């Protein structure tokens, strides 16, 4: 019986000493606030990645609009429409875009270019499309 009583007292003493320890001595107490610090460091990186992704999507959609407008302008010129109308089609689809045309044998080609801003950096985009001259 004495053995059990001594063990119980020992256990009670260990529990009491754990309760009265200094908070910094407890496991994990030195890590308090580390999640906030990690979030504060990771949040700007996530914001940069998201803004670059959105910018890339914007640049891709601008390139598609540029390609479509170059094809429309090439068809217009191939039908005999004036150059001003073809340039207007390109600038209407992509504000600030420029267009140039050239003849290559039986083909009329239009090159459209634009420089949209992606995350504060200008990205040069260019699209070329050709149509058979005299086509409908």
C-alpha cells in the first residue's frame, strides 16, 4: 500500500509543477504569433502571383482580339475597302493598337500590334493575318 501512495504523491507533484511553470517554458509557447508572421510574408507573394495571372489573362484576351481584328481588316482590304476602314476596325477592337498592311502576291496581309500593360510592364503583342485579294 505504501508503494501506491508514494506513486500517487509523485504524480500529483508532477501535475502541480506543470501547472505552475512559466508560460515560455511550455512546449510551443515560443511559436506564438508565428502563423501571423508567416501569413504577413506570404500574402504579398500571393498577391503578386494573382496579379501576374490576371495580367497574363488580360494579355491573352488582348492578343485574341488583335488577331481577330487583323483577320477582319485583311478581309476588308482584300475586298477593296480603303485602308482607313481597316485601321479603324483594328483600333476599335483594341484601343491604342496600330495596323499596317502589305501585299504579298495575291494576298493582302495586315499586321496589328499593341502594347498593353501587364502588372505595370508594357508587353508587345503582334498579330498578322492574310486574305486572298479580290475575295468576297
